[in-house]
C-alpha cells in the first residue's frame, strides 16, 4: 500500500534529528519505508496505512495513540475532529499535540468578554532562549516561533498570538510551547465519566514524581525535576497541584468535552513549563468585563502554575517527552492490553508529521491547492477552513449587549448577535427644546442606529429613554463587530441632528471612543494559519 505523502508513521520514541516544518513527498516516502514495522501476525494492520482508513484500522487495533508534530492550532484541532468523527465507534484514541502561542475560546463563548483582543494583537516577546539555543535533536514538534499569523505590527522580536474558537465547550485557555494538549476519544456510553481521563493523567504525573529526577537533570527545582508535592482532580475535573512546601492548590490542567452520538471527546491542557506564564492573566482579562452582558459560557478564573519550570527549551522538550510517555503508559494499561501487549510503532502508536501551505489571508475561502490538505484529506482541509474563518471565530458568538457607562457625559449602548451589530445607541446632553426651560436638569438626546435585515427581537435601544429626541429608522449597513474601522465615524455616521442635538464627530469624547476601541478593536491579522 502506498502511504499518503502527508502521513509519517514512526514509533513514540523521539527521532535522532529534528524535522523541518515542510517535508517533501519524496522525503516522506523514504522515511516511511525506512521505518516500516513488519509483523508476522495477520491481524495487524499495514504499518503504512493511510489516515483515511482510520475507521477500519481503529476497529482492528481497538486502541490508537497519535503524536502530532505540527504546532498549528487550526491544523491540530482539525485532525482531532477528524479522529473524533471518522474513528470506529468502539475504538479508544489518545492524541498529543503542542500549539504555538494562541488563545482558545470555547464553542459558546464571547471573545470580547473573555480576551483582551487589543493586547492579543500586540503579540509576545520572543523567548531569548529560542534565539540563542540550538533546537534539541529529536524535538517532536515544530518551533513555537515559526509559521505564525502575520500581524501588521509583527517584528522579529515579536511572537504573534492566534485566536481560536474550538468545537468543544468549556472556558478560555492560553497555549504555548510549554503546554501539552492531550485528547482522549472513547465510546459515548453510560460508563463515560468526565473525571476518568483526568484521573488517568494524574496517575501518570504521580509516577513521574515517584521516579524522581534523572541524574542528567539540570533543573533547579527543589526536590527534583518536578515542582509538585501533590496532584489531584478537583470537583470541576481540573487537575490541580500543590508545590513542594506550599499549601495552595494551583491549576495545571483544564478540560473540555464534546459528546456526539456514539463518541465522547475529553481534551485537556497541561501546563508543564510555560515560558509565558506571567502573560496569561493580562491576555485573558478583557477590558469589557463588567460592561458586556452576554449569553453563553463565562470562564472561571483560577490561579495557575507550572508542573516544572525551566527556561531551557531543550530541557523543556525532555520534560514534555517524559510526561507524554507517562500518560501513554496509563492509557495503554486501560485500553491497550497493558504489559501483556507491547505498543507497535507505526501500527498502534503513530506520529503524524504534517504541514499545510499558507492561505493568502484570513479571509481566503480556500487553502492553497498545492497543500496536502486538499489533495489528501478534504475533511481536514474543510475543518481548517472553518476554524480560520471570521464567520467561525467571531460570528458564532451568542447574543450580547454592551453599556459603556457614562464617560464625560456621553454613553453608548449596543446589541449584537452572531458577531453582527444589531443596534447602536448614543446618549449625549442636548439643548432644551422650545417648551423646555432646561431648569429641570439635563435634556438627553438619544440617537439609535439599526442595522439592515435585523429581526424584531433585536430592535432594542439598550438604554432607558428619558427627556430625549429619537431618530427612528436610521439604518446603517451590516457592521461586523470584529471589523469596525472607526467607532467615532460609526457613532456620527450620516448625521443630520435635530436642532436640539449637540452631538457631532468632534463632541464624542476621546475617552469614550478609546474605551470602545479597547474592547472592540478591529481584528486586522492576516492569517498564515495553514502552516
């Protein structure tokens, strides 16, 4: 059988040389042929099988373990979704991957409420160790500083951050090269419990703590390579740890779930040595908190910690490999036959080395036709196209309302649904009318804009009207919340105010415009998400 040119099957052991992000088809074919595993057992599947044969192979093997070398969150989540939907309903699958810096929101979350989007677009400082230190031989995933979003303000010293909406529920998380993602896909039966596989991970971590540090470890962590004295699953099914000598429980892993007819996905994060730990809080602290009233799921804030901290990317790769192997052993005990059946490289434990060429921009409707995605697996290509689209990232946001609060005697309220502005209201002081002396207090003028094509349910001003003039029916073209070019222009669009209105482009306070721009910045990233 000719293996797919984008699929590299290897053992779980780390290779002896680093892999480039892009691999030629000829090189892949030679690599697969060199690492074929021959078995005399007729029941064993062909070790060079194509991923499109997943349903048959997963039925024959029962338990499968996948390692992804890509650090592209859109590709990794698309492969994960492929494994969920295309594997045999009776199979058990374990998947590992590590993403480049990205913020991942849950399926039903509001990114404007969960994330400081303006701060996200500024990116992160590049790790000095990533510049100075050579890549570790055998590193299993591509560099976290390569193949990123091409932000307009990016420089060689800045690491851009992807914004991702996953298909599962749960809260918002930050990923980087010091975060291991694990996914477990099993039959969705009455026996499925949300805590089962978090407990599996805990058993793996405990085995590492019992083993102690390796003699070659250069870690400065007191007591060995790992800095925790105790680790457990809490009532929210998060994994939390106590550091050596400490009493506080810190979150190291959160979980999310997706249940389908016949299949259950549990995927989780595992903070083992994040180089950007001090940046997580500021990225996940939206300036819109307290001003946005939203449907959907809000994240629960928790203090987090690293299982083991090292500034050295080479040491970090060793720690990651140890944790991956420890979790894999526990999974194999549960579903693969344990010590009675050895894992076979290329058969039931597989490394996928894959990359996709970049699309021209985030708004592109298709990936490059030269990419392996379209040629070899349209389902994964389609998944990536969906995840990278603004219609998925922003326009899946449930209905929400926003009230700016009074800023220099002006106030803005808005309503949006599916990421599209439905109504926009500006309240500002107005002059008294001919029958009003003005002695009774401030007279308020309210201008309400309504977007074309809105439904009756969304016709709201969002702000109580007192003594005011209202211009009904002022319609503006459809406005997408992630693509507002200028809030001042929008607030004063085609304005022909009545005599009692003092609002103009110049009278809208700068502080109010700045508040809107901080919460709802224009998302200008040009994605090279295919890489």
